[in-house]
C-alpha cells in the first residue's frame, strides 16, 4: 500500500470503535428527543408543569452534550482527524457538539418559565408563558434530534470509509481461498 494512501485510512479497529461509540450516544440523543415531553395527553401544557422533571431534562441534556464533546475531543486528538475522511467526520461531530450544547439553555429556559407560572394572575400572561415554554422545549428537543442526525452523518462517513478499506487491503489481509484437501489414504 502506498504511504500516502495509508495515511488517508483511519485504522479499521479505530473506525469500528468510533462507530459503536457514536451509535451509543446517538441512541441516547434519539431517546431523549422522543421521550422528553412537555405537553400532556391532550396536547396542552399541564396546569402545573413539574419543575423537577423539567430541571431533570436540563441535567440530562447537559450530560448528553458532555458525552458528545468528549467523543469529539477524543477523535480530534487522533492523527486520523486530519485526513479527508477524518475531517468530514470531525465536521459532523462539531455540528453535534454545537447542537447538543444549544439544547441545554432551551431546556433551562423551559424550567425557569415553569417555575414562574404559578405567580401569574392574568390569563393573558399564562397564555404567553405556556407558548414560550412550548417553543423553548420544542427548540431544545429539535437541537437533540439534529445532533443525533449529525452523529448519524458521522457514522455514515465512517461506514463509507470502511468500504474504502476493502480496496486497499494488502494481499496478506485478503481472505485466501480454502486450500485443496490433502489426498487421503495411508502414506508408505
């Protein structure tokens, strides 16, 4: 294999490990996006939303963002992050970092607004605060969904890169044909 082509390849084991790690975090982001609800079964903001539950969304979103940042930082430290495939993966990871980090303040704003609801006396104020909560929470969930999609794009880049590996395997790494069976019988 030519040295310049070899520099372009992210080692197979590293690629597989990174795909597994990205898929794990991607699953957590998707799960959060799908499960963290603000609205009740009727599609309305509950009359007294749980500040504790909304604050837990903030805490969990922050932990997810930290996981995305850590994965990105770990990959950025590798020599593979500077080649063509690595740069493409790093761009998707950077988007995921930004988006997952942006979810946190939107969830925090939702929780803060929920805490201020009982002090509101006017129906008009309550209406606008409910709408504000819906918008903030939906924006936060959208950030998580888009961060998950960015991780999915990074996984696709790595999967495509694995396909690229097959074209540059050295003969010793290629599967050799099964050797012919040895003649049977007794040897004299």
